[in-house]
């Protein structure tokens, strides 16, 4: 009987620990970065300008960059671990100057440290979006994106998204249909 009780306690604690680890933390519903909002906003604006120079991704869904297991992907192409690959070998950045290539890498690493792991062009909304605080068990309702908009541009979100939080030009958005928890 003691073995069964011990097993049950361990099982319950494991389930509780797992559910806490992958819960939807409340800070995901607010713009909270490690650095100051203005610095992250400026970096997002610079990154958006660089992303606009990327070629259209013909293999994937949209033009984008993202991290997967610490490997940087640009469009559908794996570039390698961000701290160990040679930037001059990345074909998708061939139209970038050396300065722009370095700036792209620095911004990608900086944004990743501030909970932004992906940037992409949303064709339907005609907006550049950045994924914010992605969790391993992300669902449609948990998905959060960041975009940069002036107050006058908010109407661009209207048919597709709603704003959860805003700091200066940094808008935290979700799909209109998302059920926020």
C-alpha cells in the first residue's frame, strides 16, 4: 500500500509540475521584455526593414526567420547554430551588405533574448509579425504576436487581430477568434 501511495504522490507532483511549466503565464498577455521597450521597438523596426529585403520564400508559407533548437532558419533554409555559422555562406542573405548581415544576426539574437523568436510576413493581413513568448505546447489560443504600428495604423489589424497590450508602437496582438486564458 505504501508503494502505491508513494507512486500516486510522485505521479500527482509530476503532473502538477508539468502543467505549471507549460501553462500560459500571465506576462504573455502583456508586453514585457528584458530590455527597455524603446530599445526593443527600435530593434523591431530595424529588423522589419531587413526582413523586407529577404527574397520571397517559394518553398514555405511566408518570408520569415525563426529559431528551432538554437538553429537559425531564414525562409525554409537552415543556416546553422547562430553562434557558429559563417554569415557569408548564407545564400538567402546574398543581397545584404556585410553590415546588414551582421546587423541581422545581432538583431535576431537580441530579439530572441527579449522573447521574440520569429519574424514573418503575414500575407492575409499584409503585416510583419513577430512571435512572442512561444511555449512548447502553444495552441491557436496561446499564440501571441508583436507588430509595430502607430496609433493611426491600428485599423490595419481590425479584420484579423485584436490588441491585448500596447507600449508605444509595440502592439501585442492575438487572432480575433482566440480564447485568451
